[in-house]
C-alpha cells in the first residue's frame, strides 16, 4: 500500500468533504416535528380545560403557572423550534457541520416534547 493511500480509519478526516448522510438528521426531525407539533398544539389548547373545576379565578398558582409555561413554550419555543429545524437544513453539507446539524435537529423537537410532558403533568387545580 502506498503512502498516499490511507485506509478508512487511518489518517485525518477531511472536514471539508461532503457528508453523504447530511440530510438524515434534519429529515427525521422534520418528520417527527410534523407529527409532534399538531399534537402539542392540540393538547396545549385543550389544557385550559384543567381550570374548569376551579374556575379561572380560584385555581391554584401552580396550575396557572404551569399553563402560562405551556402557552409560552408553545409560542416562543415553537418559533425557536422551527428556526432550529430550518438552521439544521441550511447548514453546509460538509462533515465539519455534522455535529451542529445533529444538535439543531434534536433541539428543534424539544419545545413540542416539553409541551406534551407539561400537559400530561399539570398540577391539581
């Protein structure tokens, strides 16, 4: 074997070469986001019914705080989640950006999962 030919796991990896799997993480995040976002919006919208038994004025502060966090996460987190997903798609398709692309794709799902977890764990009214 000549000195110019290096094996797959020997030598330095060129970080400027194209990544053939660059689309996988953003694609998976997009598909999961398309399924989780409407579910989170539905559960977040229906979570106001947790105040039916206590009325909007007599509910515990823990419940009203949790509902405010749910609505804030739906609004601000939704915007940031969509921006993270778009950034994961727009990063250059080189190996150098593989880890940030993976992190952005994962972080784009975090708002939807947070809202679903918060709704299923609402405190008593």
